[in-house]
C-alpha cells in the first residue's frame, strides 16, 4: 500500500471553493458568522447563495485569509469589484472576478427548515444604500474614530482597560481555570486585546487557551493571534539547532556555562510550547567570559561593535556585546550575572547561583540549566518594570511548583533588596497573583503595581515617556538607580526636561483612569 500525503491547506481550500461554485447554482445555504456585516447581517442568519454577476450593493462570497467572507460590493474595478463590511467601512478589499465564489441571493432568519426570508424590499433597498453611499459611511466612521480616539486620549476615564483583562486571562491560564478565562475578554475590542498580548509576548498561552472556545469574542482574538503564533513556532523550531550547536561548542571548549530562559526551554522541552526568543542567553563565571567569547569566535561568531563599544557594553551591561553567527540565526549574549550593574542589591552571578544548577541531558548532549527556584528568580528579575508580562507568566507557573519555604525565600529577597525592593517586589507579587497565591506586599509596592497596570492602557505617546515615574518609585534607597532610569537611552537636555515635566502628568492621567 502506498501512503499518500495529506493535501495542503491551499489545496483543501481550492477544492472547497470549487464545490461552492458548483452548489451555488442549486441555491446552497451558508451560516452567517462574525460581526463585520452588522447591523443587517448577524450570526444565526442563513445566506442562500447563487451564481451570477454582482452589482453594487450585492453581497458576494470570497475567500480572505483562508476564511469565507461575505461583504458588500461598493464599486466595480477593472479586475473585479471592491467590497467592504457594512460594519467596517474603513476596510476595503479588491476582489478579482475569478475570486468571487457566489453572490447572496436570499437571507433567512435562522437555520430552521421553515425559517422565513427576511430580505424584504426595504431590506434590499437598505443594502443598496449601504453599497452606493459607502464613501459617506466611511467618512462618518473616520470622524467617529477620530472623535473617539481624541476623547480617549483627552479623557482618561473613557479609555478602555485592556491590561486588567490580559492579567486576568493569564492568571486563569496559570490556575488552569478555563471557565474564568472566557469571562476575561468581556467587551474589550479584539484588536486592542491582541495588540497588548503581542506587545507582552503572551500570544502563545493566550491562543492555546482560546482554542477551547468558539464564541465570537474568542474567535476574533484567535484569528488575530494565530499568524503571530505560527511565526513564533517557526522561529522556535529554527532556534533549537543553534542552541544545540552552542552547547557542543562550549562543552568541547571545556567552558562552564548554563543556558538561560528561552535557550533552556529550547534545549530541554519537546517543542510543544513555542515561545520564540530573539536571542540565546548563556551564563558563565566572570573569569570564563573571555574563553567563552574566544570559543564562539572560533566557531564563526563575531561582534558587530568595535573594541571601544565592546568595552563600553561590558561596563554598562550584565553581558557582553551580542555575538552574531556567520549566517542567519539568533545572536548569543554571554552573561556574567542576571541583572544590570547597580539595579539590584542581590548577587546574581555564577557563584551565587551555582547551587541551583541542574544538568539536563538529551540526545543532543548535556547542559546546565537553572532549577525552578533560580528560574523563578530570573523571570522575576527580567519582569521588573513589566516590559513583558510573559516573564511574569513563566514566573507564576514556577511559583506553583515551589515549596512554601522557597516562595518565602523569594519574598524575603525582594523585600530586603537594598536597591529596588519596590519594583522587584511588584514583579513577584504579580506572579503570585497569577498563581492565586497569598503574597504580602507593602503599600508602596501595591501603589507601583496599580500604576504599572494603568500605564499599559495609556496612550502610546505618554506610556513610552514615563521614565520619571519609574525613577520616582525607586527613590529613597540611596542609590544611583533613580538617576540611571531618568537618564536611560542618554536623553538630551530637552528630552530630560520633558521626562521630568511629564512625570506629574502621567501620574495624574493614571489616577483619572477608570478602575478595573
């Protein structure tokens, strides 16, 4: 017996489209889904399709992004027609004649055998009006969007709060509570929720949770996240050979090393969770830094900085300048500690964490990685400032696997830190919130946590200029961290003055936002 390969998605879609064209001549019926054709067409209705030449105002069926789409014709073009959803007049599609699969011939109120037709004369006349007055509808929609955006920017209490929804969704995933997950989406616009999810690199766990739901809000977010997760899966798959090559290179050079975060996941996991990373992180003892770099350079890796910039990188970072492979692939960052110099009082170098290294063996070799305690600590450190909630998500999953004594030790490390106890404590507190664990925090840490969540829903122009607020929250420890945050990215005098001036504005804006 010969095994035949499964048809590709493109081949399956082509076959389905051919069948639809054939059955359209006999009046096939399709169930209506989605919201793009509101208010005239909505879920629950059934569309009877036919074969014919579309006119302006007709609803045509075509395939878009692997999905059958029913949109209204608003104009004719040389190649075919131009369409738009009644509820999305600002988004138009050019559909060629050979891409039109059918036109909508009748509309029924439900899928019952005796369901009445609802496309009355007035219904059809209204559809013609939508098609022929599309320019006016689009202009009105653009004005409404500008007014709404302006109102949301000027009036903080009118801005939708997507960040609390994302936090609740991640927490429900960590606690394995699928019923609570669906309720977190609420009435948050799908695009806004998806954009925030991608910005915090949480698309993979969110999409995995969405696959268990087929409600309209879940489908809308799922369709937006699916292409991003597919890309992440490819990146994750291509990254693992580079991690394996790194392990072999450093092992043969007899250099002590430990894989960190994404590199550790890529080396030790079965690939079922594709969380793509943009680089490969490895921790080495400070005395072994030069030997590690030399081994990588012998295998073809090289710097893209001159010697002066490389030295500057080492003085200001907790890892050497990135080393790039000779061909396509991720860069390697060789770390000597887990935190930037001067950002934590906690020691995070090789000697301090050596007792938390465990040997991971696979068919591709063996490498040291962190145990659960050190991994949770690393993710909490990387989550300071909440730049990426994915780190907090991983930390929360690990907290559930630690003992009460280990969680108490992490809490003590954050509370007793001499440089940044507030933001470090907030990182662990949010992870504990995801995991549903009791976690005591002081008033200042709670205020920072509330501020950071509100910050994520601020307008981008304001959210990305809150260095002064971050510096204000780390004040009081007698360190230079406040100055370093205020001077991040080496601002000019004008930019520095702007950061200082925006500090009270950002705090007032956050305070005026509607509570979760």
